C-alpha cells in the first residue's frame, strides 16, 4: 500500500478523537495547500489557530472497544506508519507550510508498552533528529509502564489519556481491555510530572518544560446510560485532582451495529453542546456541579442552556442591580459573560449604567433583560415567573446546536 493510501486510512481512523479539533481541511492550491485528509486545527494558548497533522501510527488494534472504528473485530482496511515515516512526514509537511504541528495517536500494537515505544521513537526523532520545534499532542496509552509515560511529556506539548466512558461498569461492557484504574494511573502520573516541572521552572527557568500545554481527555457521551450529573462530577474531579486542561465531550457516533450499543438515530450533539456549556460554567463562571444538576434533575435541559436554567430555578436572586453587583454575581446573569462582566465593572468607574448601556457593553439583552435592573429600572416581564420567561426566551429562537470549537478561547466559545 503506498504512503498516500496509508495516510488516508490513518487520518480517517483518527477523526473520531475529539481531543483534537476538526479534521479534514481542504484548502486548495498555493503555498500552504494541504491534502484533503489528516489536517485538523487547534488553538494555541495565545488564541492562535494552528493546523496539525492528525494521524494514527496504526489503526490495527488488539483491543475490541465496541464504539471504536478501529476495534480488532472491525472489517476495515488496516495500515501503519513507522516512527521514521511519521517523523519525516510531519517534518516535510511542516517545511512545506501545510501544518504547524502533529497530533499522534494509535491503536494498540501488541501491547501498551510496545505502542508507546514506537510513538516515543517517532516524536523523539522529530524533536532530536529533525529539530522540530512545532506543537506535538501525543496520546498516552493506558496500561503503559511508568518509564514510558514519563518520556511522553519530554517531547510533547500536550499529552492526553482518553477516559472514553464514565464508569468502570461501562468500560467493562464496551471496552473489556481497559479499566478505569488503568486509565487514571497514567493521568495521575502525568499530573505529578507536569506539576513538578512547573514548580522547578519557577526556580530554575532553564529547566526543560514537561508537557507545557498540560493534559486533556475525551469522554464519549451517549454510548452508555450515565447521566450528565455523573459525567460532570467526573469532569469536576478530573479538573480538581488531575489538573486537566480540558475534558472533551464527544457525542457517540454509531459506527457499526452492536447489541451492547444504543440504537441512536443521530449523535446526541445537543447534549454534547450542553455539556460543554456546563463545563465552561464550572471552569470560568464559578458554578459548582451541584448548582447545575442534582439527583432529582440529573440531566441538562436541552431547550435552555445551563446558566439560564440555573437563573430560572433561582429567580429569588434576581433581578440584579448591575450598578451594584460584584463580578461573580454578574457572571451568573444569563447574557452576561466574562468579557461583558469585565466591561461593566470598568464602565461603572465612569458613572452609573443604564439598561441601554448594557447592550453597548456586549450584554445579550434579549436574555439578560429578565434578570437585571440598571439604576432601578427593569424592562423584564411585569409578573415574572420562570414559565413566562421561558415562553419569551423561546420566541427568540436559539441557533441550532453545533459542535463547538474544541480548543476554543472564551471568545470562540461564546458568552454564556
Ligand atoms: S484501544 Fe479501543 S478505542 Fe483505542 S484504538 Fe483500540 S479499539 Fe479503538
């Protein structure tokens, strides 16, 4: 099989991994043109969009995870690249300006250790022999030994171990080769190494950075019966205990019939979208999981976003006077995001704000109007109730659900 065919197979095999953004860019012609498959885009810490070669080292996997297109029992053409080929391909694409980095994952060849050895060989060659300084995101294979896991962050900017399913029971059902413990152990080790490296660099600036872009993971949503409450509790624990940079939620895409999997007509994209919004509220808006979900209501509302639902369930806290509220209170108003809350605080120094000023400061007034006063003036409904507000909000139709940019900045994700 020639190289181009193998790249096609291996980039198609990587496209379901949501811990890297859109795959399959198709820019044509001119300097920086790329091939149709295998290029995805991600965002750097400074908000810059960078293009990556997103590829598997091999799609021949000894495991048989029911939800995966590369599982051992799948009837699909198999291919592999050698470490030399991955290093050369990445470097040549980089030199031609097709890409700025590499996202490298793999099916499990022989064993987790053997797979990690080959992947490490590829990234080591890239860094040390080709002197490649671009971005590398490398998957860490659950079950690999500690010595090999430790090497990953020496070469990669970002590392990730995919948790895939939220509970041990679901892993046992759909991914019998994996255990929760086997996934959490490398995550915990990576967290230790990243934290130790940051501490060291505070005192010795020249010491090498270990996985400077941190670690992330991916959770598949809708393949198993876990609730949003279970998923958000898991994400919260991962952010707090493993210092994860991001949890990516990937709506389950049925790739083949299997009686262990739900018969979905379409991937639960709206649910995925709501989970991203709730995740954003945890990380940037000061919400806790228990404020958004509970045992009685364990699933996010699909009609209204989680912040609006929280506000509607806590109407006694509103309306809020925008000239007096502090930053954390402003962030809880539907239609006021991080950027507009900061603008409100800045603008207040120059004088009292009116409702008209809020729109100019980026507040989405069609949502905020029911929850704020400015100088005592209120433009919401006369006899506000959650149901009446819901009816009004529905009159202003929400845009259709779409997959969010996975490495987005606050601005890219939109104000909540
Ligand atoms: S380990 Fe499971 S999820 Fe990963 S490539 Fe193999 S079959 Fe797919």
